[in-house]
């Protein structure tokens, strides 16, 4: 059987440990072509670069693994793959991550990792965003790599339903403490910020954004937050129709 | 009756004509406090600024209108409003736009205009993203301003259902040619890019991203794309649960 072609990107940048870990894990499954951002792109969501051009450079090529760096956002990296580098040879699956820090609940819409996974799924092949609930640059990705490899093999071998986009979050515990993998829905809640205000050397105020997540339903056992908090891997299948169908009818006669 | 407090932001930047038009239209309804990005932030989606601080400066204050510029993204502007400038006095409604260019269909997830509107809705007050289907910097916003004023008054006076977030797109035709306002669902389809490759003065390739929208259902009369193409204003109520509930069951036993 022909080795699958696996595309990889991330939002922590081409040098991140989580990315290098994922490239290595994917290399055990198939051929790998990766395009990661040159620098950290955390929190870049689904952003694309419209007002500056993009650069692409090859970082390394060894055996069946090719790694490139792109000057843009995670979504730019995906477009650069599907509409340029791999335009004539779409990958069998796309992976994004492994992110340093979880992307559960509403974080999915701020996350560059998930922005890239969602974008890749638009091209008609499965895409998986992978995140570890540990934001440190030297986090231990051992368990996450095992989980990633298992889920990628499951999707490649068994899933026919497309489009497929998965948001996978792995708790920050040793592999033997992970209780299993749970299919979940996105937890409700929102981020609220506290701005830290300081003065620059010229005496002008500047602000650092520092958020805190408010969980609207901490006891709902079918959510990704609950799964992570109880040492399960959470897997949320993702769709991108933002229509609030419930309100379509109730707004009729009020708007318009 | 006390004048409502209206918060305004956008993604084309504080000097954009569509933004100035919206500030003026909103000023006819209530008090206005606006924070717009210093520079264009088109395509910035739901991006937040994590690795640099933010600056905020007052641009002008005249009567009941205050305008600020922020060095960050549209979502940063919203957070700066709700978690700093207006933290003790939430606005009654938030508006984002009027964008130069439509944000119908899947463009909602790339759009800085809609990123800001969605973020504002998280704070429990209604939020409306407004876009005109004309991307030129000198577009004629006359009709869009009338539509904006009407919808804002409708929402302020009559809508109790929260959270409320609306994606409003106005066709680029004179007001008398607009056939009405339609509640719609988000059109299915995706963007595909063609990269324009050039060489910089040092002989290195660089790429410009230039997308084209592929409409998967051009004849569906209940979509925002159809409404716009037929000279209706489209209004899509927005929600942010990305869970693909249809796949939750079908993936059971395959993943995990």
C-alpha cells in the first residue's frame, strides 16, 4: 500500500517542540510535507495575510520528510500547501499542532492551530488540530504524540465521512494516566480580559491582554472542558456554519 | 428616555470611510464610543494580540461622539472597550463596520469585521457586523448607512433574545434598488487561492494571495449569497458552537 501523504502545520512556529514532535510521529505513518509559520502565530485564529506578500523557504529535507517555513499565518500556510506546493498532489490528511496549550471550548475560534485545521478541511480531505493542555515551550509531548499517532491512523483507515475536521485536546498528564478518548461537544463559556497597564520609556500607557476563561457549564459531562479536566482526550468534530438557526424564525418580523 | 450607548469598531481602520459613515449614522441614534484599529486589519478574523502590548489613543471627542484608535486587531478593540474603557458601563449595542467589501458565506470566519461583532456579542449585549458589497475605499455608503440605522433601531427597540449577533451585508446598489431585508442562512462554499509569484529585488520569490469564492449552492434562495446577488440586504444570525453534532454519533466507535 502506498504511504499516505501527510501535511502538517501549526501556530507556534517552525521551531516549536510540539510541531517537531508531530512531524516525527507522522513520519512513522507516511510521507510528510510540513509548512509552519516562521514565528509564533498564537491567537491568530483564521487570519490571512492580505496586505503583504508571503515568503516560503525550505528548512530541511530528509528521507520522506520535507519542512518549510512561511512568513504568514497558519491559514496562509495551509493555502500555500493546497494552492501552491501540493496543488497537484493533495495530502491524504492534514495535521495542525501539536499546540502548546489547550484549544478547547470557545478557544477554537481564537486558535491559529484550529484556524489551520479548519482551513485544511475545506479542501475535502480530513484535518485534525492537536493541542496539549500545557503551554510551556518545553512541555512533555510524549503522551500527545502517542494519542496523535493513534487518532491519525483511525481517521486514515476508517473514516469516510467528509468534510472531517477534529479538534483534539490532550490533558497534560503521563500517558498511563489518560483515561481514554471522548467524543465531545464544544463547551459553552467565554474569555474575559484584565488589561495590565504599564508605561513605556516615553511615559505612554500600553496594555497587555491577559484573559481568563469563564466556564458556563463546568458540570456538563459531554463537553471538551469536562473531558480534559477528568484526564480524557477530547475530540470535537468541527463544522463552520455559524448560522443561528434557532433565531432565524424568532427574528422574523422584527428585523426587516 | 436615556440615549443608548453605542460602541463601534471595524477592520478597515480608524480612517476608513465606512467606519466614519457608521459613526455618523449611530450618532443620530445615541451616544457613540468607538475604538477602531490604527491600520487596516482586513482578513484578521478573530485574531488577538498576544505577543506585543496594545496602545490606545483618543482621536477625537465632539459632543456625544468619542473616537479612539488601538494598535491591535478588531477583536483587541472590542476587548479594550468591554474590559477597559467601558468596563463599568457596557454599551447597549456594538456595531462593526461598515466594511468595505461583503462578508457573506464562509467569509464570516476570515472577516475582522465579523470577528469583532462576534467577540462583542460574548459580553451579553447585541452586536451587529455591517458590510457593503463594494471593497473600494471610496465606495458609496449612502444606502448602507440607511440600512444600518434601520436595523440598529429594530434591534434596540424590539429584540430581547440574547446573545444576538447579526451578520448584515448590503448590496452595492442605490437605496431605491434594494428590494428588502432578508433573514438568511450562511451560504455553503469555500475560497480557493491562486498565488501570484514575483521576485523581490534580491531575486527571492514572494507570493500574493488572491482568492476566488466557489459557491456550492448558487440557487439556494435562503442563503446570504442569493439575497445579495438579488439586491436584498442579507441578515444572518450568528452562533459560535462549531460542534458538528451530526458527526458526533457517526464517529463513535471509530475515534477513541
